[in-house]
C-alpha cells in the first residue's frame, strides 16, 4: 500500500499558548504534519520549560512531551515591531492558537478581528478556563480547579475519603484534544466553504462531556459517589490485591464472570445468589470484593495473568508503574517510546502519538526546540532579509538583542 504525505502537510499553525492546553493541541497537529511555529517570550520562553523539577540540562522533560516537532521563535508583542512580525506570520498561516484569559488577546492586539485584517481565512482557537462568555469568564483557571469544578474529584478516590484529583493534568489534556478536533473540523469546513473560523473553547465545557456514566446517574436522579477503582454499573470491574501487587479484572458479562470463577477455582461463587447477575454483583460489591481478593492474594500477579488471560481469556491486567508502562514488550513492539537527536548531538526521548494511518504518514520528526531556535529560519522564509532580522533582534522585537550576533 502506498503512503501519501502527512495529512496536514502545508498547514501552518502559529501557537502563542503556554503550558499544556494549547501545547498538547498543537503537538497533536504537528504529529500529523502541520508546521507549528511556537511563539515565545524573549529570553524565558514558555513557562513550562522551567516547570519541575526534575530538569535535564536546565530544561524540564515535561516541556518535551508537549512540544515535539515545533519551531520556536521569540517575539516581544509589547513592541510595535514585534506585533508587526506576528501579523506577518499570521498572514502566511492557517491556524492560530492562544490560551489567554479573556480580554488579554485584545490588549495585545491579537484578538480575532486584529488577525482577520491580515488573514480573513484564519482558523482561530481561543482556549480559556471558562470560555469567552458567562459570569466566570474572567476567572483564572488551572487543571486542579477544573477537576474540582467539573465533578471529576467528587467521583475520584476511595468511599468516605477526601476528593482526589487524577494523577495527570487530565482536564488540560481533555481540552487540548477538543482543541485539535475543533481545528481539524474548522479546516475541513474551510475546504468546503472557503471561510475561516473562530473557536471558543473553555476547559470546564470541555471536561463535562467526559462524565458520561456519572452524568447518566444524575439524569436518572441518583448521586454519583467515590468508588475507588470500582465501577457504578459493572462488577467485578476493579483492582484487586495479589500476593505481590495489584491486578485489574474486568468482567462485563455473565460469561466472563463464570470463566473468572472457574479459572481461580471459585465455582461456588457462580451459584451464590448474591452474584447471580451483574445487577446482583453490583448490589453486593463489597462481599464480592472480599471473596475474590481472598483468593487472588494467594498468588503473584504474573501467575494470575497466565491463568486468567492466557488460559481462560478473562480480561485482566497488572497495575504498572509509569516506567513499566512506558517500557515493556508491547510498547517496544509498537514503537511508542523512541528518541530524536538535537543538532548538538544530545538525545531526547519521544513519547509518540497513537494514530497509525495506513495511507498517510504520522509521527514526530524533530525534537522539542530551544527558545528562539528557529527565529532566523522562520522569518527568512517569510521574506525578511538578514539585515532586517539583525535589526529586529538588536531592537528586542525578535528576542534578546545578544542573538543578533548568532
């Protein structure tokens, strides 16, 4: 089967966002071929470069994970020349991404109307905590706050315990994925109509549709609660302790339940009226957990994987640490974690994205950029000559004046 070029070849994204919501969004677009130009503050760049520890050579590996395959330019938007340079970038672009609090883009001269004067067909993505309208629109917002206000924390953690946030910046990543989806939809619409688009994306709005099962309980007049690893409508569908760790078991129907009982030598549970149907098992979840965990604690996780998965075909899996999750025979076979080299020869680990197209290329080709690494390259491509770039560098419009000598 022949493979065409990447899906977004020829699409240019100008990304003014910081941290994760816009960064992961534009990384998703870069992964399928977009040329992402990351616009950063002179000298310091994106704050996520310095979030941490840990640091490697003064830079946060967290920054790497959301900035592969981008080109970095420095622009001082508080100068007239810096704004003019941005407008020149936008005039040649397809997509613009920012995650300012509402009102900031207007103050900086990068609001939709400002940029449409230079590119009427632009797809403009504005990410904020609560969106551009509503009584909370001017509030600051971060992942922790949105996890709490979206209801996620109310259903995460053990019964009777305190609300718990997920270990990932999950609402940042949810928002980023909606952002990439919205950009692709707008680009598709532009192909059909020739019109640009403005996308107002709020983190709280983005997270609420992911409640699904819990929202369904509310719609039915019930109150979702914290259940640890248990599920509100399936059992057994949770984590169990083994002799040396933890095992997740997911039985979605009676056939799998019967297989599980046979595999662990507990056929008696099949005939127990408390566990006769999934509804019965959900109603008697605590008793079910006690019975199964008493048995599963007798053997180590690897042995149970052989018994349950290899021999009985029961859906089960170990609870890995992050290093085990990144480095195992499956991820190695799929090329999930790779490496890319920077020009100076250092190697950067790459966490690949999951889309493997049959007829199109995808994947990261370049390591995350240094601050302002591509300033000269990008503006030379726009038609700026070297004396002009040098002058703008000396004036501080395109970054720190000392870069004029580089």
